[in-house]
């Protein structure tokens, strides 16, 4: 893979880091337990310091070891649980849920999210509708222990 590779450290020192590859059309901005991907074409002189990321990748704690379904229903007051479509998936051998609100009459922001259970943590990846192809690429190329 020739895309830039970013390690996202686990919140638990006993859990290995995950690796996320940056699509070439997005700029990556790493923070402590998160990565933010921006589409440089979305920036204008008026909004370049405030435009939202196209894609986010975050590591969240799941100290109660909730199932991924229960975590989705509990996280942020059940925000993702209200999306039009919740689809169970397995990503790199880990139970996951895709929350998709793109077809909703009044879609949530962000309209796409996938939550991946990894031991006592959850990887949350969100995406704008415009970044959906890059979102799929990031999911396909994730390196998860």
C-alpha cells in the first residue's frame, strides 16, 4: 500500500494500536486518540479553519465491555441507534455495526458511521456523504489486531 499509514494508539496499553491508511485525496490530522481527514477541495478562504472533517477515526472506551449493539444504543444517548439503517458487520474479525442515515428524510450529521468492537474499546469511523468512497477504502484497509 502506498497510502500514508497512521498508527492510532489504543487507550489501553495492553491493546495494540490500529493502523489507518490515508486516501491520497484527503489531508490527515492526527490527535491523541483520533484522526481527522479533510478534503482540501472543501476549504475556502472563508472556512478553511472551521470546516468539518470529511472522515473521523476515534478510539472510544467501552469499560463495561458492552456488546457492539448495546454500545451503539448507549453511546452519546443512543445517537447512532436512531439512524435509519443499522447493519451488523464483521470487520477484520471484529463485531461491528454500520449506521447509515444517507437516505433519511432529515439525515443525521455525520450520515455514515461504523463502530467496531475491539476488546474493551470501540473504533468509531464517521463520514460525510461526499467522502463515502474514501470511507469504504479506509474500512477495507484498516489494520486491526
